[in-house]
């Protein structure tokens, strides 16, 4: 106890000096691993600050320097077998290769996001609730690839309908007890549905009234609250209200924030709460609100219930979308200095985007490409439009100029997310590949958010191990596929003929190549 509290004080001093994410070997010598210096990870920093993590979730990395357990579990569709995905070393990064080999040739879903805090506050498939039935969908395990400190890893990709929850937690704040939370999100993946949240919610899956939630919200729904610009905003979901500051509705200090990797913070204590955020790849945090509870009745004191949600609202509203990489909940109201040190540790963690194109060929916005089938017997066929449908045709150097133009696509940063891509027709400017009822067409961009989502595809290494697969942004278990030489977004097995599992991995793997014109 004496040694530990000395250690805590020493760490606290270090941290509040803004100094160090790395603790010297000498400090560590008070505890069990005397020989090596350890890098302080977010939960080490919160503990040193006296506000320990009571839930710690990440599919990309350990959140304690000593954590050596499983990060998450995946289940594959081919035989429903499950595998726990751990870290490469204690305090290290996710073993994504283990997921890749287990899920090769099939589709995996994330079934459990383990709690690293030791309290067993795991997140699993959310049940139905007052606003929507369930169980909710599980995230497709490959839908949010990322790099972290040079290692490949996967985030939790929440398409509308996806949700995780734990209604039987240990150590999470209840009533008016203080707590802190941070999460790292993809700031370019959001929507205006209710409610992409991470944090404290009702244990009954129902809306039990104002103040019964306290969660980080990220997105651009304006029904309850908003800040400057068009969004997205980080807000606090306090139940029957997303708050951007002390007022219901507009608060001028809550800016639009859309860093590709976004650190978002909400914390709440007795008649006190804050919103903070920053770029998870560089720099510090800004405080968008810190002060008394909203000037609307029912939020002071709070009535927190202590369930944990991810990707949904308190009553299981599940119209929302977003991507989660890591996040924690603490016991106690963390100091700004503690959170600043956590932000430094996140930045040091080294989130970065993947190069995107998979093997062979790149999908660089601004460039023009062709997309060639890789299925044996069809490797001379390319995605082209014909009338307004997307099909595959044999294209060769002696094809007509018209055919070559029809088979050439201009790559754009995804209309719905800059971490994905969209394909504009070479000879029909303003027309894009988009799916509708799961068939793919060339259509003019009507500017709607549905069009943007339908026309956005997220590249990953080809499902067959060859080329590039292109996941539908709004149906992430569906991939651009040819079937009877027509192009669809198809799942691996499903109700349509074009969802056939036979030759699926080959049919969804495309060779990205030189443009025909
Ligand atoms: O507070 C916003 C939302 O309102 C909550 O997430 C949900 O429970 C309710 O519909
Ligand atoms: O392709 C599936 C859905 O069908 C699209 O999202 C929508 O445009 C259409 O209703
Ligand atoms: O699109 C051509 C072929 O049609 C696909 O390879 C196969 O899935 C279907 O029979």
C-alpha cells in the first residue's frame, strides 16, 4: 500500500507536469517488473491520476502496459467457430494476423469486446429495447481496418442496426457518482441517426427518463443539440437529450470536428460535466464545455444506471453509424491533466490509415483505374457500365473507345467517408457506381446522404488473397461482386442468387489496374 501510493503520487506528479508517457525504470522497480521501463497506457495514466478505469475496451491495442489477455472475439460464418484475438505482446497491439487467418475465405463478426480492467464489463450483442427490437447486428470484423504504430488492426465498424451492450456491470458509476470516459472514433464515419454512443446507459434497455444516461455521442443529428458548422459534433447523451453545452439545442462552443482519428471525451460529476476532444494523431485536447449541468430539469442530480452501450442510444435506438477503436470508463472525475496525458498516450499509440488498395494497384483519389475480375475463367472481364447498369465485359486493347471509356473509373475520396472511396464514370461526369436493391448501377449523384452511402466502398485486401475487395459502406458485410457478369453488392451466402457462396471470395476480389483511357 505504501509503495503503491508513493508510486501513484510520483506518477501523478510526472503526469501533471505534462511530462511523460514513459515512466522510468526506477519508478517501476516498486512493483513486480523491476527490469524494464514500461510505457504508460491510458488506464495506467487514469490509475495514476486516482480515477482508475472500470471498463477498458479496444480491438486495436492493450490499454494497460501489463495487459496480456484477449482484446475481442470473432465468430466466422463458415462454421460458427469463435476465436479470441489477443495482443502481440503485453501492453501491445492486436494480433490482426490471427483474425486474418481464422477468417480467411469467410466472414467474421465481432462477438465480444473484452473489458481489460478485470471487472468483466465485456460488450456483447445488444438486446432489443424500447425504441427498437433486437438483438442488434454485430460488426463485421474486417470493416474498419487501421494501422497502429505500424501494425495492422481492426476497429469496430457500426453500420446502422449494429450495437453492443452490457446491462450487468461492475464498478460503473450509478446515480450522481462521478465518472470519466474517452473514446477514439473515426471522425469521418458518422450519420444523423440516433445515437452513436459509448458510455453509461439504462440497465433495462428503455428510456427511463432525463439523466439516466451519460455517454459520449458522435454524429450530426440535430434533434436535441448541436454546435457550430454542419457537424459532426461530440456531445453528451444524457437521455432525452444530446447536449453540446449548458443549453438544450445550440451551444456556440461546440465545433464541428471530423479528424480521421478523433479523441472524444465526456465526463460527469455532481453538477459538473465536460466535453473535450482532439485529434488522436497529434496535438492536445480542447475543452468545448465544462460547467454545471444543463439548464433543463431532470439532469441534476443525475440518475445514472451503469449499463454500458456502444453504437446505440439508451433505449436501443439504432439508426446510428460510426467506428470505435478504443475507449474507457473511469471511476471518479478525471482531471484535465490526466486526460491530457491520456491524449499524449493515444497520439504516441500511432493510429494511421491503411494504404487502402490491398495488394496490386492502388485506389488513390484523383487517379483513374480499371477493375478486373480475378475469378478463373473471367479474368479478361472488367467492371463497366452498359446503359445504366454495372456489368463485366471483356475489354482488350482493341476494344472500341466507347467500351474503354465505359470501363474506366475515376477514384474519389468516398462520398460518405474519406476513409473509403467512390468511383465516378469516366465518360459520364457526376455519375458514380452505386448500389440500389443490392444491384450496382451508374447513376448521377443526387447529393443525398443515401446516394453518398450507396456509392461508397471501403477497400481491403482481396477476400481470395488476391487484389482488392470493396465493402459497401452502408452494408459492410456486402462486397462489390460479379455474378452472371452483372455487378452487385453481395454477402457470402444470403437470400439472393447473387449472394451465393460459390466462388464468392474470387468474385469479390478485383485487380485494380491501369485505366483503359
Ligand atoms: O438522448 C437521446 C436518445 O433519446 C437516447 O439515446 C435514447 O435513449 C432516447 O431515444
Ligand atoms: O442496395 C441496397 C439499398 O437499396 C440501397 O441502400 C438503397 O438505395 C436501396 O433502397
Ligand atoms: O459473373 C460471372 C460468374 O457468374 C461468377 O464468377 C459466378 O459467381 C456466377 O456464376
